[in-house]
C-alpha cells in the first residue's frame, strides 16, 4: 500500500480537499511508495489564513523566545539527521552520506539564524536635531512563502525558513511533489521545538498551488529555487502581484583547469562535483574547460576514475551515486548524450552502456570531450551525470567562454598561480567562485546566488541577504514634547 502524504496546516497533518494526488516513487526501485495530495484554492485559503493569524502573534514574540525555539530546532535537527537522511534517500535517491551532507549544510543556516538578536539590531543617532533622536528598526513582512526543488528537499527549505521565522514571519513551504515527505519531517521538528502552530506550514501541490501563492494578497514575499524558465515566471508573476521575490534559476557551472594545475587534484574534483547526487545539483560542475595542454591529461585522468564509481541504491552504504529522480528525467538525460554524440562530441565514457541495476531510474556516468559551445549538451542545463570537456587555447579564451554563457551561478578555477586566480575572481561573471574548490557553495554567514539567468531579483539567498529579504526597514524620528519650546512651523523640517 502507498502512503498518503498530506499538508501541514495549523500545526497538524491536514488531508487535502482537491481529490487530486501525484505519485511518489523510490527512484532506486521504481516502485510507487506514496501519493501526495495536491492543494486547491480551499487548501491554500486555509493555509494562508492560519499563517496570517500566527504571524500576527509570532512577530510579538521576544527575540529571546524566538532564539530559544531556533536553538531547540537546531538540536533536534542535528540529533535526528539519520532519520531525515533516510527519508530523503527513499524519495530522492541520493546516497545516505550525501543526504546527511545536505542536512548539515541546512543546519548551518539554522545556526546562523540563532544569532537573530544581533542580526536585527538597528542604528541609533542621538540628538540628530535639538531634542530629536533618530533610529532604525527592521520588522517582519508577515506571511512569506518558499517554493523549493526536488534535488535538496531539506537544505533549500532551511535556507529560507530559518531566517524567515527568526525574523518574526510565518512561513509557508511548497515543496516538490516528487519528494515531499522531508518537508513534513521538518514541520514536526519545528513543532517539537516549540514553534507556535501556523508559523510553519507545508502546502503540498503543483502549479495550481504555486500560482495561488504568487497571487494571494496576504503573501508578502516568495523565495524560489529551480529552473530558469520557472524562476523567470515566478519573478514576473510575483512582482506583478506586488510581492518581494527572490528566484534562483538554472546553472551551467564551469571548472577552468589551467596547464599548471595539479591534474590529479582537478580530476578528483571534477568527478566529485559532476557526478555527486547523479549530477542533480544546481552547483554541479557540468563543464570542464581545459586550457592549453591540460586537456588530454585531464580527460585521461577523469576517464580512469569513472569505472571505479559504485552506482546503486542510495540506502546501500557502499553506493557512491544513486538513481535519477524519475524515469522521464533519466530518459531525457540519456537523450542529451545522444544529441552530443550526433553533434560531434567524443563520447569517452557512455553512461548508457553501464552495467546498472535493472530496477529504478539509473543512468551511468558520462564523459564527453571536444564539446563546442553550439551543442545542446553545452548550452542546456542537463541536470544529470554528464560532464562535458571544452578545449580552450588560452586563459583569456576560457574566461570569455564562461562569461558568454547565459548562466552565471557558480564557477571554479584550478591553478597553482595566485595571480591568475586573483584575476579570474575579478573578471569572471558568476555569483559564486571557487579557487581550487569545485562546488563553492558559500557558508551560511555569506549568501548564495548567481548572476545573469541564474538569478531573478536583486537579493541573494540566506546569510545577511536573507535577513534583509525577510524584513523591511523603518526609521523613527522621535522628540519628547517640551511645552515651553512648542511652536507652529509650516516650513520643511530641518535638522538643526
């Protein structure tokens, strides 16, 4: 029998009323394990009403009370990581160690949010004018929403909800319908940590739920992570309805390997960053740009490592890479390999030929060499275990290649030359840069976000940017009355 995966509204599991559901699979076996309820307008209205009522009370909670809840949530999340990792593996397919790593990076954001008393401090100017003080404060927005992708069902929601809740908002999470159970586990942790009912809500659903959140008048802000076409739609629709929006889109992350790089180190990094989580990461390396005579050596080193990778059920501790999320996505990625070969790319290792488990949505790792910028395997975000190698004669040509691509999420350079690395970070057009670091996801006290078609909106996610996004500023000018000096003055106020 399949499990029923419902909403979380007003502090409890709440079945949907639409009658519509979507199947949930274990990608390692291909077996349907559950069906998730898809929200309709009535479910949305109930969720927003609960969140709105809770937000009015939660914003009055003291900073010390909010912090206490956050610290308790942090402890529960840390202690119950193995349980949550197993849930992620069962519905996403990534190996258990990768699922635990995802939770650890999300945990960093909860830890950052524990410092909210310091993060929300304003400024104060005494005697800005005679008898007048001026000070600034930051206040919550009210009800905010997060729409999150399938590839990080715990980490990305934690990027959003920890700061949003710490700042005094009520948060509605619309997770991917492909792996929805992790969101309910987080909801229970928040409740166990003492968060008042309604402050954290899970609304399961598809496009109907998304459109409802984007147009509902009581939703003040929307955060999104996903593909670029949807990110653009989220941004345009949300802002057209008067909402603050941060929408993170797709990626085509490049790793530039200079001739002086440690080739073994670069090959290890490329394999780890390209094939971890079956390539279903927005920060995966999908293009290695080999400069000068680094090309042949790099391709040979990567190819030598690929037969050693162990592909299998993510719940098996011996597995290093699991399946893709759905059968349809696996077939789409396999078709990209076909397109690359037909366009003239050299198929060094073909993942379609791997000896793989017969059940589930598995695809082996693929390495394509001599890829050119006009090929679909280069232009498109494949989101699978496919690494393309592009050859560049010079450093300048490599940088130009990176900067011409429509995406600008993350980029890395491998070199022993400090001057080249410094010049690269200065002139490359991407939001996150790694120097001998293949997946430069910032720590929680900075911010995550790309450039160009990888980000819509002007605010990156989490860190100080998250605090700014989930609050709005207010400036108070204060004078305590002195009847002896009170007069009528119709002129514009001056600070004298």
